[in-house]
C-alpha cells in the first residue's frame, strides 16, 4: 500500500488466494469421497445399500468451500483493509503476532482439539463395542454350518405330533449321510430376531410391574451341541422335555445375571406368557384376554448367543416338543462345503415329503457377518473420521507452531544472544501447546460425554463414562500434540543468532 496498491487490490488478492485454496480442497474432497465410497460399499456388502455420488452433495461441498472462503478468507482481508499503512510499517520490525491474532489462533486450535477428542472417544467406544460382539460370537461354532428355512403346510402337518415325527425322520436321514456331523432345528437361528414372551413370575414371585419381555427360541435337544460349545451349567433338553409333566427351559447367562441374582439357576421356576394377539384387518393388536402363563423349570444355562444385530439379551430356550412350530430353521453341520450340505438336506426332505421345498440357504458365517455389519460400519466410520480429525489437528498445530517460530525468529535470536538456554526457548512454544491441550480438554470432555450418551442410545452396551477409553484417547491426542509442537520448537533452538538477526 505504501508504493501505491489500493486497499481493494489487497483484499482482492487475499480473496483470490483463499478461493484457489478452496478449489484445490474441493477437488481433493471429491476425490477422497469417491475413494471412500468405493471402499465403504465394498466393505459393507449390504444389498439394500445403494451408495453413489450425488450432484446435490457435490454442490453442497462447493457451497461449503465458498462459505469457508468467505469466513476465513474475508476476515484477514478486512483486517488488512482497516489497518493503516503506518501501522503496518511499524509492525514490520516486530515479527511476532499481535495478542489478538494469537488469541484467535489458540481459540481455533482449542476447538479443533476438542472436536478431535470427541470423535476419538466415539471411535474408541464403537470399536470397543464391536470387539465385545466379536467375543460373544466366539460362543457360536459358525464354521461348516448351513441354515435353511422349512415351513410345514398346515393341511398335511396339522398336529404337533406330526411335525415332531417329520423332523425326527429328517434328522435321522441327515445324520446317516457320510460327512454329516450334526443336525438340529430352531425357531430362529443365531444372529437373527427371536420370539418374545412376558416373564410374569420367578419362583412364584412377580418379576416386575409391568412384566418384562424376554426373547425365546424353540430348539431341539441337539441345538447347543450343534450351534454352541455345550452348556455353561446344567443339562441340555432330553426327548421327554416339553411333554406333560416335563416342562423345562434353558436360560442364557445374561438372563441369569439380570433376573435370577445369586445362587444356582438350576431348578428355579419361571412363568412365561406368550403374547396374545388378534388380527383386525391388516393390523395385529394385543388381545384384551391374554393367554395364561405357562410354568417351566430351568434345567440348564447356555452361553450368551446374540439373536439380533445388537448385544446379547436375556434369552429363554424352550424344548421343541412343547410347541413344535410349523416354521423352523434347519441347521446342519458337516464336511464338503455348503453346496453338499444343502443338497443332502434337500434330498432328505424330498425323500420324506416330495412336495416340500426348502427356503433361503445361508451359512452361519453369513448370518454373523450380517448382524455385525451395522455396528462394524459405525465403528469403521468413526475410526476413519476420528483418525482424519487427529491428522488435521496435528497438522494444524504444527503449522501454527512453525508459523510462530517464523514470526518470532528475531525474538528467539535476541534471547539466545543474551544467553537463553535451548530448553527455555523450547518451553516458549511447548507452553502454548500445553494451554491448547488443556483448553481442548476443558471443551472436549463435555463434548465427549455427549457423544458417548448419543452412542449409548443407539449402540448396545456402550459405557458413556468409560474412563479407561477416555484416558487412552487423551493420551493419543496429547502425544500427537507433543510431536506436532516439538519439531518446530527444536528447529527454533537451532537458529544461529547472527544469521537470524539479519532476517527482515
């Protein structure tokens, strides 16, 4: 401006530089979005996810880039507009930034670190939840197991005795096939939605008011040796269980922890009431006259097996002979691959009833992966976003510290010429990093708790106040901040005072 440039020309130059940076950022964002989209669709593998680039999204990204340019490019331009020529010349000999500029820089860094801490905490919580699911799924033997749906027609198999006889013949035929090691049926296979009943009483005492819902699965005696690795406690069902005078049930560990308390669950009595519903047109509503509860005796405790996309819930397993539903899932295990197992199941069913067709065939591995997918996808996205935020925070702090070193070159040279030690010079910049991290913690702790509560409402068994996870994320963030600031701080101590004093 002292040699004739107008204020508008200075403002225009700064805006053009900001627009150029925004354009480059937009192009990189579109490219990274396309790459992330390809990776996400490959990993998710859900048939109903049709993810693709959208022109409206690209327009929104362009609008965000322009808005960012307007906010962060216009502000220094207006500052240059208002500053007088004489003031700028006076500050030419003083390279350090003004206190107002430093406050704004530190405030932005604090906000960036607070947001990063919240995202890292969310990434840690979702990843920890996913690994809990992984640990639970180890209770299920998923290898070499195939499931298929069977629905017996009501006209031909009207009574429970007929349905029991069919499945007994089917099991005997399947076990006679070479290489077939196990066969069982269940009203719902692992990792899928189960039925529900009202738990009205435990040992004759009301469970709660209102009675809680518990998930139920009807299984054959061989179910737990086919699907799981046996029982944790007690015995599995026998051929007598489910007949008159032998009403029995097997509960999972989660049920025992929630409803049975201390002591052995074996021999405890439960009262379960099936949900009574009536169909009014196309709407299914609960009947005003509920079915009376059925008493059962606990004979065993099973490991926790997930029956949904979420966490393990209280489960009650009932013997197949007690109800013998018409629609069940056949689970077979053996060697030779899924195609051979399915062919053997189809041939065995055809030999008993030529008119019977098998339903959708899926392996237990496929069911497990599909049930994990929502939480795994959420954890993956949180980790990616949190990692990106961590990188940006480290780059931002490094840039700020490097810029501060450049601005304070003469000050550093004078301090070192007067006898300042290298540790004192490094502390000038590490002190700023310390305040930034402390400020980021002050703002990031409430933000992290809010993210944790949000996840707690949408992801199963997430502890919003997981102190160990929070401490680990703080340690990661502090380490990145230290690395990002120590490099320019060490560079400042290597300045030669006689050379640095001649700069500017």
